[in-house]
C-alpha cells in the first residue's frame, strides 16, 4: 500500500500538468458540453492536439497505436484533466468503448480500418444502443438488421446518442432474429453515419442544450464487412463495450466531482461562510468526494491485478450521481434568489446549469435503480428481481 | 500509487477472520456479553501469540516490527467479530504513550500488559514519584486492564503518566454500559502513585497521535460491524421466503442492502486511507481520521438499522446478535465527538483556512 505516485507516475503527471497549462483552449475551460458549433470546432482541434501529444489511447496496446501503459496512467490523465477543468477528448465513445470492443472482437482488417482514426480524432464515434422502448432492458432492442445479399439492411430508431450529430460512425446493437431468449438474435454492426437513410435529430435537454440525439435508420445499407463478432452474437460484443464503459470511468467522475466540490467551497466561503448548516453539508460533500476517490484507487489496484473492472465502478457511478445532485442543489440554495436568473456567466448561471444538468446523472449510463440491481445480484448474490 | 494489501497482509486478514469465527461463534459472543466479567480473559494470550498485540512494536521489544496498516486489518476483523477485550484500549489508546518506555512495549507484545487511557485532574511530584488526583470518566475497558495511561495536568502542563493497578487501586466503578462488550468506567485517583511517561510539551504530540489512531481504529471497527450487518442481512434476504419467494427478490429489500454495500465500501476506503496516513505520518492524517470516523460510524449504524429492518421482528430480539453490533456502532458514533462535530472541524479547514 502506497498512496503516493511512483517516480514514473509523478513524472507523467508533472509533464501532463505543464502541457495542459499551455494547451487547454481558453474557450473550453469549464465548458458546458459539446452542444454549440463553436465548442465543437475548438473540441476537434483540442482532441487532435491531445492525440498528437500522445494522450489518446493511453491504455491501448502499442500494436494498435496506443501507449500500452497500465491503467494508472489513464487515472492520472483523468485526474489532471479535471484539475485543469479541460474537456475530455471528443472521441470518448471511440476511445473508451468502440475501440476496445474492436480490439477484442474485430478482424485484422477492421482494426486497420478503424483504430488509427479513433486515436487521431479524425473520426468521431457514437453509440446506438438505447431505443425508445429499450432503456434499462437493453436486450429488448427492436431496431431490425437483416442480411440481404452482400449487405445488411438496418431499420429502426435509437435514442440518447451523445455525439451522433457530429459522429462519423456508430456502434449499433440491433435485432437480426426474433428468438425466445431475447439475448440471442442480436447483432453488432459498425454503421457509417454518412450513409443514406441515417437521420440525426438533436434532443433538447431541460438545460436548453442538446448533447444527445435520436438516430433514425431507414433502409440503411451496411456492408457485410462491418459486422463485429457473429450474426446473432451481438450481446456478447455489447457486454465488452459496456464493461469498458466502467473501466476507469470512476476517475472521470471523481475528477468532475473534485472540480464541483472546489467550486462549492469557493462559493460557500464567498456567500455563506458562517452558516453552520451549510458548513456541515459542505464538509459532507468533501468527505464523500474523498470516499469516492479512494474507492477508485482500490478499484484501480484490483483492475491492474486482475485486468477486469470490479463492482466499484457501479458504486462510483451511483454515489457520484447522487452526490452531484445534492451538491449542486446546495449551491443553488447558497446562491439564493439570484438562482432564478440564467443571465451571464457568473456563479448563479453556472450553478443553475449544473443543478439542472445533474438530474440526468442518475439516469444516463445506467440508472441508479439498475445499478442497485447489479450490486444486489452480482455482488451480493441476491436472487434476481425479475 | 498502489492501494492494495500485500499477500502477507491478506494472509493476516484470512488468519484473523478464521480464528475469530471459530473462537467466538454467536453463542459464545452472547455468553461473553452477558457475563459478569464481560470478556474472555483467556483470549488475550492467544491474541498475543498470533502476533496482534505486538504488530507495530519493534522486533527488539518482541514485536513484529510492522505498522498501523497491519493493526488496521486486526481492528476491522475484531469489529466484525465484535471482540470483547482491551485491544482497542491497549493498541489504539495506550500504545503511543507506552512507547516512551521500551520495557512496557515488551510487556504489551508478550501479552503481559493491557492498558487504557484515562484522564485525571492533577499530577504532583512527591520525591521521585508522581501522585495523581481526580476522576477519569467514560474510560473504555476500565474494569479489565492492568494499567492506565493518564493525561493529567502537572506543574508544567499536561503530561502522560502510567498508573499500574495494584491492591484495588485506583478505585474503579464500571458502569452499566449499553454496549456490554466494551464497558466504560470511572477511574478515581486519590494520590495514587504513577510513573511519568511523557512530560509537556512532548506529551501534546503523543496525545494528538493517540486521538488520530483511536479515530481510525474505530472507523475500522465500524467497517467490520457494517460488513457483519451486511452479511447477515443478505443471508436472511436469500433464505427468508414470503409470498412464495425469497424476500431478496423484492427491490424494496435488495436496494436497502445494496445501499449498505455501497456505504460500507466507501467507509472502508476512507478507513484504509486514514490507516495509511497514520502509518506514514502523512500530513493529512488528522483530516483523514476525522473523515473516516465520522463517515464509518454513521455507515455502521445505518447498516445495522437496515439489517434489523430486513430481519423483521427477529432483528429486534435480544437473541439475535444484531443488537450487540448496533450498540457497539452507536458507541463508536458517540466516542470522542459526533459526526457533526467532526464535519465542523473539516469545514474549518476547508472554509476558514
């Protein structure tokens, strides 16, 4: 047990911190998601620079263009990114989900075609999993895929797809056969988002921003070569994608929470430093942040030892989302009357946006209810609830 | 950065868990808790033989020369087993002061000395001895230990003294304590003679270190308690059938247990962090110990309360072991200061610094 950086990690952190100081575009510090065209333009350039400096694909194997570093480097990277209030690489779906899935299940020609452009941010990916009728119950997806001659034909609708409005490619989970066991009969494809018949409609959130989208597929022809895994074997491939979503996800969340707690402390010092109730709640949020941070370090040690993410990923997501909701609400209380006005870019507007945005946290990337089911069933071994 | 235990440390945990489960099954625990004496004296030499009393004591004094991280593992497992005996008192509360005298350390390592921490009103010099006067209240394990480390005000300020027990001195009154596995007492010194362990100002540093160790040790015990409450809650939810199904299939039940799991893991992370900070004398040790104790105590109380609810009426009975764990958790929560008071300390660092 040693909670200090080793010499290599410390050197990596120092270099990265200095690099971030001189490279994060001013327009992206403390940004609010990728919904504006101006942010997107900056984001593309930012992501290319991250890639050129060698910070994309830190944990990817060297043979696929990654840095082949242990997970702890990704953890340091996410901590430092948060510390600098810099946004992540625009291609997080490609880097964190599609890429590792292709590395695990793809053919050599697919690896050659896709992986380098994910790293370089030349191609942005999105995820086509959820549907209007399939949220938590992912295996019930109804978007149809059928093999017609030398290509697949895709028809259906996906929803909650972040980055779809700018994506070049989509990882799609669709139904190729109606079977008794619904996990069978699913097929996993890579779809070119520029194909005829693909239509993306942004969804406006309660914040007014549009970070995610609906995707409509109407007779979209997908080359047979774009199959990942086997026809009917899509569920297994999808599980790889989702397990990677949890890898070092906790570090990104704790990083975001670290920024939020720092800002909350500054706000409380400014406006409510003497209020005993506020002080108690600020201290609670600080303690929760430390608990999350050190739980991540324990998870990291396990990940490095076993290669597989443990249940701490679900713990981190569950607690982060609830902490962020509580914390932003506390900030709104401290801001008080002014929180009703969304003008400008001062504290009231910032916290109002954060508080509204936080309502999505307990829903996106696994609802709190599903996460509690996962913990109850897979960690505690309780009988299935359905 | 490596937040994991070594294979030797994992082995210590496995050894501790299996020894304690065999040595103190639920029936034995109930006997001890309801006995006049309140602990199983024969267990102390066994703990010493396992190397637990000397874990952090140097090899020269008969210890294992390890650190607070090893002691942390023992604290967590003793909490899980609800061990009734002066390990917390001797190792967390008394050891930092006893470390001023190598002969005392050797006695602790060999199992020949148990001690706790008390305070007296005054210490005055009488030739080459010191005499203590005054009451020390709410002293853990007061009725069981061989000696008292005493904080008392002397002519130059607060010092630390050692008063060994002999001929029914000092006077001890053991209270009817809610947690009968850790009984509290009042120790009355009436010019009882004592040995100076640390004079001011060195004593102040030891007192600070002792408090951090105590907070972290209790956080670790609390994690052990929460772990026990979770395990029995899960076991019951799997086996108890109602409406033709195990009650664990109902999310109103399973989600409660999932919340206990989450809070236990978070408390564990804080407690291990605090343990490491103490072992390394890290600058954050005080903050970490405070945060860990505040969080873990509340998590253990909540874990027991949820487990009782999941058990239904059975969880509310005297015969079920849960109430003993619950009472220990409540005792931990009110030791030193409440969670709110710890949070006030933390807020001071965050907001007034």
